[in-house]
C-alpha cells in the first residue's frame, strides 16, 4: 500500500516566480502575488534568467517581507534546473510556481492549501488558466469530482502554475528537460513528470467551487486579455501569431476540460 505525504494544518509555502524580460507583466503580477493572502504563511523566491529590459533594476528596487530571495542569473537557464534547485533548497510543506504572466486572485493560496490538507494524494494542483469562453461549462461540470469536500477537475497535467507538496518532489525524481524546441521544452518536461506522478497514484487537477465551476487564473499573455502586451519579438520566438495562440488555447481547453477521461 502506497503512503502519500501529508502536511500540517498550517504549512509554510514557498513559491518560485521566474522572470525573463517581459517587465510589462512582472510589474502587474508580482505586486498582486505578494499581497494575495492575509493568512497563509508564504514566501516568494524570485529568479531572473538574464533579463535585459529593466527587469533586474525593477526587482532590485523592491523591498517586501514576503520576498525571501532573489537570484540573478547571467544567462537564461530555462525552467528545469532552477526549479529543481528551488525544490532542493526549500524546507516548506508546499512548493509552487507562478509565472509572471499570471494574475492571481485573492486567497488562492488558502484554497489550494486546504485542498492539499484534505487530499494526501493530491499532486500538482492549481487554478485553471483557460478562459470560460473556451469551454462548455456544463460539460465540464459533469467531469468535476468531489474528493473529501474538495471539488476538482482531474487532469493528466495542468501546466506551470500550481502548489504541490514538497515531499512529493523529494520522493519522486525524474523531472527532466526535453530535447524539443525551446518554446516546447518547459511544458513538455513538466507534463511528462506529472504523468509519472499519476502512474504512482497522485491526482492532478484544477480546483472548482461547490457549484462545480472552475476557478480561474487571469492569464495576461492571452491576446484576448485587456492587459495583453503585444510583443512582436516574443511572438517570433514562439513562431506563432496571436490568432494561432488563441486557437491553441481553445483546442487545449476542449481536449483537457471537456474530453479528457482518466484511463
């Protein structure tokens, strides 16, 4: 019988916040993240991957008690290496990551902490980054489960914004970078890692309310968001137009939220 890690009723939380240029998002999302809970015990670990657009100067100007540490890399080290180092150095009950294009809602940490306390086998868990217009909410409600009074849409993986128990990552190695193109490496590596955790019995997913409605992040890097910043250089790196990105999100939302059935 497999034993899953448990956490205390008032766990500490360490959140990794990575930056690589795109100062226009960091200035909007980081202040909100730092003030997103009045009760949870959480600290932010900021890592800059060699920004050259004023991000470093902005981070150096900050003085907030929730900022535990700021690391400035001379070059872009990607996601896997910094994340694994962060996991190893943390001593928190829960670890997580929030991207600099995610605007978090108030008390999101409290909701995810409560879920992890109630479900020992809960793995990578977060709010949903898709927009309501991209999926049929009635269909999704039929897929939402209630586990120990936590409502969730179970998924094979949920992407890069989450909380998970630190003991889970310490007990389960295997998070590695893929060999695919740069703009696919980050997602591919973490998705495969989550699939390995699923094979061990861990549950990943998006949190929902008691009406079985998914709770959402505000994803600023969606071209439909009012705070979206059109960056032609960034689109060129991704090799996608704004419309391509929207179509990709819509397709993923339908496949994951409406159609996915655990085998």
